[in-house]
C-alpha cells in the first residue's frame, strides 16, 4: 500500500519505527573498486536465518548481529572524488534496452558550482514497473535464479516479530488485483465484499513457525552499470523476511547473495510462500529499466561554505525547484550513489568491523519520485502513482542497504529513513 493508506499504529515505546541501523549479510564489493580479494569466502548462515546443506557451489553471503547506531559519525563524505569516478558529459545515459529515462534537470547545477563535480557519484536507477519477469531477468519482486539443491532460507524469529496485521500472500495479491481493476471508479459491492477489510488480520500465532524469506530484487551484472559485487560473481540477489523485526528498526530483515550463474545447473522452479506477511513488505513483481545517471551530495553532507552559497543562490533564483529536491540525489530504487536520509547523523555509517565508511549497495524505495514529480520519467504520464512496487517502508521511507568497501566479509547495515 502507499503511504496514504491506513497505517498500522506505531510499535510500543513511542515511534519505534524511527530509523535504527541493523546488520545483515555482508556485501561483496563494488565492481569498479574491488578490494584486495575479488571473491568473498563462502560462509554458513547463522541464526536468525537457517538453511540446510547444499551440493552446489555456495553463494557469497553471511548475516551479522543487530547493532545500534555507531557512536561516532562524521558530518559528511570526503570532499575528494571517488577513485573510480569519471565525470560524464550527459546527466543520464539510458542502459541498453531501457524504457524509462530521467528528465533533464531544471538547472545545470554543476555548471554554476563546478566544485560539485568532484563530489558527484553515479547511480543506476532501476525504474521498476509491473511485469512478468523470469529467473533470467533482472527484477524487483520477481523469481530468483536459485539452485534446486540449495535449501531456501527461513527466518526463525517466531514471536520476536512485531505484529500488527498479517495477511496471506494470496490475499494481498488478490486485493491488489481488485484495486487495479477498479482504478478510476468506485469499487462494486461485490469487490468490497471480496477484499479483506482494513482491520483484517490472520491469527498472530502464525508467525511462530519458520517464515520463508521472499525475493526483493535480482540484478544481473550485465544490466546494472553500478553493479556491486566481486569480480567473479554476476548476479546479486536480495531477500527479506516480510515481517517487522524490533531489533532491526522495525523493518524487514534482509539477506544478500552474490552468485555465479554458471554454477546453477538446475534452478528451483517454485520457492516456498510464507504463511503470512505484512502487506507492505510483499513487492509486486516488476521488470526493471536500468538507467545510469549522475547525482550530487545531499545538502547535509556538502562542505558548509558550498551549502551556504547554494542556499543563497536558490533564494536569489526564486524558482519552483530546489537543490535538495530536484538537483542532488535521485529518488526511487537504485544501485549505488547517495543514500536518501532524512534523519540527522545518518549520512555516514561506519563499518562495525573496521570503521570504514559504508556506501550504498541498494536503495529499496517506497516511492519512485516525490510530489514535485521532477524525477518522473516522461514515459509515465502525469498523475501516475509513484508507489509502483507496493512496498512501503515505515511512513513512506527508503530502506538503505549499506556496504563496507574494505571487505566482502564485513556485515552490511540497513536502515529506514
């Protein structure tokens, strides 16, 4: 549901959905900035996820314990350009086969403030749109290329989950089908009777059993210019437990895997469905339309003098756009680039193992663009709903999955904002 849908009441002790970091599976580096070893050593998966033995070549993955926010946090990233960054001439370059593009920015901010070029980063906007992806496709919420002899991962948290409303996946999908069919008109009496009520819930006791993780994203290196992973892996898979985890900031708990597709001889055809989910955490299956673009740091991490000059420029310009909303970082699902954070002191996260500055692996977004629609692709008509994947994190935030560039073995951090 979108953030305008009836929201579940906040968990106990105030607003426990405020962003809290947690550690999950470790990433495997960035394709253009590999660490000293290009392959993460495979490791077993500790609780809360469980799997059985596998006879196929293991994927690179692990999970880490929950953690609180780092005690120290610097005010912003280094002002030097990333070693791998080369300033591109155009603002955006559609990936081959892409069918969604970012509109030109209303102002060439780097031409007016050239020092921004040294701070810029590239990102790949995924532009997910409902479709019928297969295991051979990059997708959001689509099927995964999963080895048939590798057991599916489960969450074993049981009654540790925070539960407000539970739905069977089939119920969520049917409700969405009815709503889609009725778009532009009122629901009929029969449709209203068939849909689950706004206060409906399956029995809470159903969470006591092991919960299969569900696919969130599958990304092939060939499709993603900013693909992050070891040199010998060509597939990134993201799964999560589709329930709230109090120890993880009341967010779904994430697992990340990197694979070599040549290792997968016989793929799994039908993965298990969880008995119940939080409806906001069940993505609609979407094809992706990757687009490689350049983005600039959010205001809070700019050098103070540069931020002040940009603010003064905005005031003098008197236009209906702003650096923060329209000229800096792109919204929506994306790989790499800057994390969209709206809470102080979360622009930088330090690795819990080595203290290195973390970088964005994947942004899982509630919406693809904001109210101003300046980021809405021209291929989507005005008025198109930006809540495309049916994911809603918190009150319409993103879930930022952050990666340590120093080692593939170090845990990643995921936080909602």
